[in-house]
C-alpha cells in the first residue's frame, strides 16, 4: 500500500470539514507546548520542576505553605500563565470558527489561549478548568489571575477573596478535584452528536477527558488525529496526521479557505 503524503492527508481532512455539519475539535497539551508552555509529564516537564503533590486539592486547602508555593509559581518556576500567547494552532482553530466550521472546542488545556486567539467563550469547553482565573471557594467570586498576581507583587503571600475573605483557588482542576460537572456533561453531549471529531495535540491518555473522542467515534462520527506521538485511538482514526499542531493546522485552514472561496 502506498503511504499517503502529508498533503494528501490534509486534503482528506479539508474534504471532511467541508462536508461536516457538526465538527468538534478536541485539543491537548501538544497545542499549548508550541506557545512555550511546558507540559506536565514529559522529560523536562512541569513535574520535574514542581512537586505534583502540591497540586492535589486536599493539600491546597489544608496547607497554607502549599498555597503560597502555587500562588508564587512565577518565582518558583519562572513563568506566569499571563506570559503566553496563542500560536499558529490556536489561531487556525479560531479561524475554523470564523469560517463556520466548528460546533465547539473541547480542551484539556488550562491556559485560556483558545479564547485569546479569538474563539468565542461559549464555543470553548474547558474540561480541566482555566488558570487565567481564580475563584473563591466560599462565595464563588471570580478574579482575573493577573489581578491576583498584582496583589502578590504588592506583598500578599496568600490571597483571600475581597468579597468575603474566603479561600481563593486557581480555576484549574487539581488532582483529587472533580472535573466541572456542567462542562463534562456538555462535552459528552457535543461529542456524541458530532459527525466529525478532530483531535489535535493530545496523546489521549488522561481520562475521563480522553473519552470524548471515543464517544464521537462510537456514535458514528469520523475521527481525525493530529499528533506527534502515538495515541491509543490511532487504529480508529479515519485520517491520521503525524506532526506538530501549528504547521498542520495552518495547512488545513489554507486548504479549507481555497475550497470555500470568499466568505
């Protein structure tokens, strides 16, 4: 059997996007690493520089020193979530929305870069939360992360809620913390109702998030996987493209625009 070229595979995906009535895009860490965000599990990833036990929900709420280390991550590991900008993959996925070709983006990422690139807030389902926000565990008040960081820069060690004095926590989902119920239910519904699911930059090993492409496939949707490494669902993929998310998605959007013509 003749191996298909990258161009052939991209054209196949473009054909699927043109024909699709309800496309779900599912993104993982491989999209965000191209913005310079370290992933968690790879050599040199976040867990080689930071104790993952500090990211358990129980440790956070019970240990003030653990809370302090997390709030002062910029000093500990040298970056803040507000430092990062969308890359070519984020921008291409936002273009898909502008072209009217996606139902939603389901993401495992916590960086908020899909919205920063131009995807509508209502189109992005964040299964693992959003580290661009902090939330009071008592009254539910929300604060932009950069606002909380200004307090830290002014000398606050562990920030509390301005409204009620309750404990603030980043909105990212910590180990031992339940995934957001409404978002998870909505992601499952959208996955089961789509006719095309495009996985971008995910190894599909983190559950229950990785169930979403399986729900799509089992419900009859075509499955496309774009990733540098192997995934457990490679054998189910209608189209499998090996490569970095940004360059591949730039090709896909360029091809789609040629097919659709002026919008």
